[in-house]
C-alpha cells in the first residue's frame, strides 16, 4: 500500500498515521514546520478477525517504513488526547 500526501503539515501526517496499522493515536512532536509532499509505502496490518493479505508476512510494517523512508521514529508514549464519547443514539422525531 502507498499512502500519498500533498501539501501536508507534520501534524496532518501524524493524523494520517493514526489508525489500524499503528493501533494508536499519533501525535507530532518533531517541531518541524512547513508543508510536505510525499508517499509512504508499507504493508497494511491485517484487520482483527480477518486473514492477513497475501504477501503481508514479507512486507514492510508502517513503523519500519516511517523510519526508513522519512527518517522518523514512531515512539510509544503517554499523552493526553481528545476523545469523543457517544452516550446514546436516537432516531430523529418527525
């Protein structure tokens, strides 16, 4: 898989990296400013309950891809993040 971006900030790239492949919220702590164009090639992680994609056992993880292709490292840490909690849902009344 190749994730492409054009005119993206580091904060935006961090949001793009947040998802099932990292299984975490990614926060930009690089201090790098500006806008960037690029592409990140990696093998997606299998979704829970689904079999791995063909060839995914020999591919590059998103963690390795970020380090090798961008020269950045994804590091696990604890930080406050915003969370949206939906307590109930109802159908609209006509």
